[in-house]
């Protein structure tokens, strides 16, 4: 029986509408190191989307494919060709609302180009001259499409290729290759949507209604490039793009990072490669008072770190950048993280190899509003990582808000590896969360022994752990006892039931759970072949545990729902 989950559209990014307002929230610094993480034992975080109630059945946004609503390119606009050698900034300055600039495909435009403020709510479109018939809308580009793109490059000097004036709005960038000019170019953020400091210290300063789609944004191999897109804007959508080669050997790096923009944000169907955090919100002090980046939709993306960045891997070239995690929230609210493929993350810097980290960071008291609240982590495929999810309730180094209302549901965590972890594998680790639901997930370990979940420090309230499929191994661990003792000590009033605890024993928990002695006793579709077809990790209809969930469905993830969310 499949679980019916209603769809909630959190964000509709509009160009050509009448709403030019910008909400209140936070983003990321184009030049500063947006991270100063403490040990991952004190790193964790966040929450579930607030517009609907995500109960123990994993309710929330459904598997429909995300769309970026642009509304750009009205028929009244003028199309202007910009050929190689022509002045791109002059063409941008002269464009009016609804106009389109057609940049010559294959041509290179070198400089620091700024998107100015102009009247009107029709988007100015800046795009390759390659028509949509050849560069298909809704299809992610890759480096293989470079010949069809127009190139916009920055010579360096610490400045981006494309930036925005304070308050700039209604722009659409399509089919561009955006990069540093060479591997020697000094660049902090290749694209800077918004900024920080006095230049952007109020909501009125925030750029908004900006779309980047079908574009390749990149650094260069074996050289330090901090960030692809600094997302310090509002009403912004990044879609069907390829953002790669962002890494640094001595500081944090991101494909997309923001701390001084309010949102809403959509990050949809992109390839995202970066060393420290592939995508991160928060991590520095916003210059807009009380800012929390909000209404964030991250769906259908491929997060990855190439093994060439891992010390000791046969593919490594000798360049080993700072590696931390794949997705992190240090300050964020109302986040839907759904239908993403996350792969390849290992212990590095002071981190344990977690794929996802939710950890409010108040920046030593300078941003006490920092939070991770109302976060849904739904129907994702996580594989080849040293840990699953790490959640910190409060910042131990200074005041922050408490992480709350977090749901982790219907995900497949595959190949959680001891050799990618710092010490022990931490599948789910958390402390002092106000409301945490872990429901209908399947966890596939590599060899070794580690807890099915780990809690420590202060108590977590409203904890629900139901309908999961996991090897019990060392059980539910806490620093004041294991299994039922952990529930009694640090998880008061917890609901822990209908989990398939492989290798566990009846009586380990007071509430009813399911205890197959071995993996072979579970009745998986094809456990041994699951790595080739993740559907093999699902419990079959012939299993004695089929339909044994608290909701009358089968415990573990639903392969059909995961395939739909991933767009397969």
C-alpha cells in the first residue's frame, strides 16, 4: 500500500507578476569564510515545513516534479543580439523590462557585469543565442553543452562575473557558462546575487525575482574557488544547471551558499559539486537585522563530491580540499529537501562524514535569531557517506534558537561506511531538538558495528521513530544508557514502534517493534542486488512484515515514491 501525501507548493518564483516584495531572512557572504564548525558532536540541526503538519506518516510535500515559474520574455520586449567583442555591460544597461539579450553562443565576454535596478516587473532575459529547440527547457545542462552556451568570465581581482545592484530585480539568465577566466583568477563568488555589509543592510536593498537556469557555473580543478552562487537575494530560482569545481584547501566552499537574503529560494534539478558544503544557508552574521533565510525548496538535485578530492583515493591528484558535508543549515526556516540524490561524503576537517547537518549557529551572539526549524527531509537517496543526519538543538558557543519540528521520512540511506567516518558511524545523531520525526526510512550499512541512532547531552522532546528498517547492532545509544534506557533518559514521551530492527531482541524496547534475526529473515525484494537497483532494499509483499507499519503500510522507504521524487 502506498502512502498518499499531499503536495504543497512552497515557492513560486515570478517574473512578470505584480509582487516585488522581499521577505525577511538570511543568506551567505561572497568573500568571508561562511563556516567555523565545531566538532560534529555539537553540529546538528533543524526542522520541518510549517505550512502543513508532517506527522509520523511522513506527511508533507508530495513527489510532483518542481517547477521554476518565471513568466519572463513578454512579446512586447525587444530582442537584441550581443556578438563577441561588443560591450555586454552597455547592452545590459540599455535593456528595458521584457527585453531579451541574445549573447552569441560560444563567444566570451570578460569582465565584472552588474545587473542594475530598473522599473517594471517584466524580466530582462540574458541568454545564449542557441534557441530552446536545441537547449531544451526543463533539461539540465552539463559541460558537454558548452559549445551551445555563451561564456561570461571574470578576470579575478576578487570580483564576481555577475553581480547585482542593491534592489535589482526581475532578471533571467539562461544558457550561460559563468566562470573565472583561469585557474589563477582570484574569485570568491562567481555569481553574487546580493551582498552583505552596509551595501545590503535592509530588506529594501535585497535583489529579488532572479532566475538562473540551464547554465554551467564552475571553478577550475585543483585550485581554490570559494563559491559558485552567493544566494543573498529574495524570490530566486536556480534550476537545471551544473555547478561544479568549488573547493578550497584552507576554508569552506559551496556550490550555493547564502546568509544575508530572506528567500524564498528554489534550488531545482541541478548538479551541485563543492568540497565543504555543497549547499549551505547561514554560517556568517547577516547584516539585515533578525534575518533568517526562509521558504527554501531544494528538490531533484544531484549532490556529489568527486573522489578525486579524497586523500588516498586512486583518483586523487594530490589536491585535498576541506570536506565537511553535502547539505547544511546553520540558519534557516521552512525548508523542503526532497527528491535529491546525495553521494560521496567522508570525514574531513573537524567533521564526521555526515551527508546532512542541521545546526543553528548564532555566530558567538551576533545572530541569536539563528535557527533550524520546520525542515522536511523527504524521499532522498543518500549513498556512500560516513554518516546520515546530524542535528544540534542549540549552538553551544553562543545563543541561538532551538532546532525544532524536523521530519526525516521515506529516505533510503545506502552504503553508510565506516571507512568514510571519523571514528564510529553516526547514522542519525541529535541532541536537544524540539520535535523530531524519523519515519519510514531504510538504512543500509557497510560492515561494522554502530548504533542505529545516537543521542546525547540535553533531552529531545516529541521524538517519533516509527516504521524504519535498520540493523539494530549497538541499538539506540545515549550517554546515559542504551535502547529503552536511552528513551527513558533523554527522549521523554517518545514514540518508538513498528520498526524492523534486524538482529535485535524482543524486549529491547517496551513498545512493539519487529525483530527478524537476520537480513534474510526480513523478506526484502532483493537485498543482495539492492546496490544495482535500490528497489531491492524494499520489503516485498510476501514478507511477514508487509503491512506491519503503524499506518498499515509496509515499514521502510517506498521505492515507487522515491523514484517519482528523484524523477526516475
